[in-house]
């Protein structure tokens, strides 16, 4: 399952207040890559990796690999991914600036 498939598989009513979720629902998938979102348990907490590399259009195409020892529902998985993507601490102005710059290809090339 890709991140896009996960986003579309949950009840959108649960995420009415999440700007990030709304953005993920409407983002156009791009080419992606051979990256995978990794989900595992580290020190008793769900750890999500590989959600900060690539454009948002790329990230939604990444398949999600869940550690076989981890029993997690789709909602818990999506919550953990949204938490990691949002970097838990963006203010409204930070979030707005982030989305304004996210599709800036020049900055994406600099970061890569």
C-alpha cells in the first residue's frame, strides 16, 4: 500500500482539522522513486522514516513497509505518518510557509 492509498482508505471526517491530511488528499502523485516509507517500533514508539525525502507528490507514491512485529491499524499508521511529516511543532505561519515552499523545485534541487 502506498501513502496515497492509505490516505484515501481512511474516513476523511476524522481528519477535517488536519491541513496536512487535506493536502495529501489533493496532491497529484508524481513519479516517485524506489524509496519506501519504513514503519517500525523503536524503544516502544512507532518510528517512521523516509517521509522527508522528495517532493510531497513523490512521497505519496512511496510504498509503506511495516515491520512484521508491529500490529498497527490504518488510522494509527496514518496518525504516526502525519505526526512525522508535520514535525510536531509547526506554528500556523510555519505551516503556511512550508506549503508555499514545498513545491518550489529550485529549493527541492538544493535540498537533494
